[in-house]
C-alpha cells in the first residue's frame, strides 16, 4: 500500500533570543535605543529531533505527548507552513487540516463567507462550494449564526465550523489537532464518527490528541513525541501504555521505544 505521508529524519530548529531583565541595571540597559545596545545572543532550540514515520493510504496515525513535545511543530511542517531544518517530508494528495482554532478564518467575514474562502483556497469552484454549503451548515449546527461575522463566535463555534469545512472538501489526508477538545461532548462524538466514516472511505487520518482512549480506539498506529523525539511508536495500545508509564517518570528514562513498524 502506497504511503501518503513520509517523514524521514526530520529536525526542526528555532533560534531563541533571551532578552529578559533580571536586575534594575539590565532593565535600564534595555531602555537604550536598539542601535546602541547589542542584540541578545540567539540560542538554538531543537523542537524536533530525527523524527521518522509513514502514513499509508487509508490508514490513521495518532500523535501523543505532553505540551511542548513538538506535536504542533510537526503538523505545521506537514501542512508546509514551516520547512524542516534537516530531513525530508513527502505528502501525496490533498490535505485538509484543522490545526489551529480559527486558522484560515477572516474575523470580519461571516461563517458563510469563510466557507467560500476556505473551500476556494483548496481549489473548489463556486458551484462546487454551493453544493456543499447545506452539508457544512447542517454538520456545524450553526444555521442561526452562519451569516454572523466569525469574530463573534465562541471557541466551540469556531471548532464546529472549521471541522465541518475540513471534512466536507473530500481530502485525501485529514489532519486534526486538539482543537476539537473545545467542543461539547456530543459534538466531539459526532466528529469522531465522521473521522471513522472518512477512514472507511479511504481517507488517511492524522490526529493529535491528549484523549488517549480516542487514540487507542480509532487509530491504526501511534507515536509518542517527547522533547522533539520519538520515544515510542507502533500499535496504539502499546504506545499509550508506554506514555502512561514513562511520561511522568522522573526516576529514569521512559520505557524502550517500540520500533516494529517504523524502522
């Protein structure tokens, strides 16, 4: 079966400039014009370290890990909003991504106008979008507010509209971040049912979530990222067990990595 996502030995570095005043003298120094004081030294920070994995067509992958482990950075690389410092990423097919609440929405546009905007960016014609509008509005359950500017939407309403658009445009790959956690329990279940239906239709799914039970129940494979490194990879139940045993273990390193399907 062909791989639709291939991540090979990917590293991502950021440069952090520390410009914090720890004393009155340093505070006064920072008040000088910028041209009269040296720029703070940039310190390298590796958000991802030698990460490799594949997602095959029609398969699903869950990514787990504590906050700051590199999950969001990985998703931004996959959606090409960032480039890796080292390594290779290959993606085949149309990606629909919901990785940041309200991303891609213009706050002054209505919900309906943002549907047109997002779908057109993905290459759909106006006629094709008009055919999908009723489905999107019905799924989001936002009909009374669909012609209201989205700047007045709650976080849950943003998530509803974003997910409805992302899943209605018939992607080859669906990438979903933890943003679904802001929705109510009924809508979360509705979203997971939709993800399962898309998976049965052959859509490849990549899901980032702290809901470990969801990862175990819905995903074919899983990886655990910790400080930018893959600490465990393989069947979801085994990876979740490794995470639960090792994520908060301060007495030593986490359990051994599970490499069976990952090379």
